[in-house]
C-alpha cells in the first residue's frame, strides 16, 4: 500500500512549480546581487528576498505536515 504525499492530485504540480521558482529566485537573485548595474542589483535583492519568503512559507507548511 502506498501513502499519498498530496491530498489533491494537482498538489504535485503546484509544489514542483513553487520549488522551481524558489531555486531560480535564489540563483538569479544571488547573481543579481553581484552585478555592477544598480537596477539589476535592486531587482536581484527583491527577487532573492521573495524567494526566501516563499521558501520560508514552504518550510513552515512542511513543519505542519501539510
């Protein structure tokens, strides 16, 4: 007998998209932080911060086992 990981079948798609976004936000945000252009620097900071917020939310939900 297998235990389902998600309550809904579409949960795998949503979680995969969120995890992909977090990984890309971390990578692009860190790259943007080391840019010489000030606008890319600001956008990289905002993108990295948003990726960290989403990853924190996902970790919080994981702690609740949801």
